[in-house]
């Protein structure tokens, strides 16, 4: 009977018990491996999400900056075009002799006044307010731009 019992345990039952214990250890290792893989995947997903949010923020900032730069360029171009048109308007003849003569003398006269005021202010003979200095600079700029554009045929 003892030999039958040893044969029973040594045969099928031992393999069954060993198989169940081995399966339990394998399942435990696989479960631990799966938990670690899920934890690592969560960390990777969170990092990817952070990178995506940062990329979206940068793209949005660059898009806004691009629009701002384009708007500033358009405004600058319009201002330059307006200035050019104003300068061109100073040389237009209207056909009335005394008005055309006045226009022909006023530009050099104002330019001379501007140079005199700026020179006197530079040598501390007079003090120009910021507004007066701006007006003198603009008047001189129109005269010089007018002369320069005429030389270039514009």
C-alpha cells in the first residue's frame, strides 16, 4: 500500500502540484511584469502629453507672433507709402501761378528754417521743445526726401 501511495504521489499528483506551483509563480511574475509595464506606459504617456502641450503652446505663441510681425510690417509699409505720397504731393503743380510759386519757395524756406533752428539748438543758442524739434525734423525730411526722389525720377 505504501508503494502504491508513493507511486501515486510520485507520478501524476507530484506533477500536478508542481505544475500548479510553477504556474502560480509564472502568473505572479507575469502580473508583476504587466503592472510595471502599465506603470511605465503611464509615465511615458504623461511625458508625451506634457511634450504635446508644450508644443501646442509654442506653436500658438509662434502663430500669434507671426501674425503680430505681419501686422507690424503691413502698418510700416502703409506708413512708408503714406509718407511717400505726402512727399510726392508737395511737388504737384496745380496750375495757378502764385500758388505754384509759393509752393516752390515754401519748401526751401521751411528747410532753411529747420536747419537754422536745429543748428542753433545744437550749439545751445536756443532751446527747442521736443515738438519743435520734431516739426523741424519732419520739415527737413520732406524737403530732403523730395529732392532725393526728384533726382531719381520718382
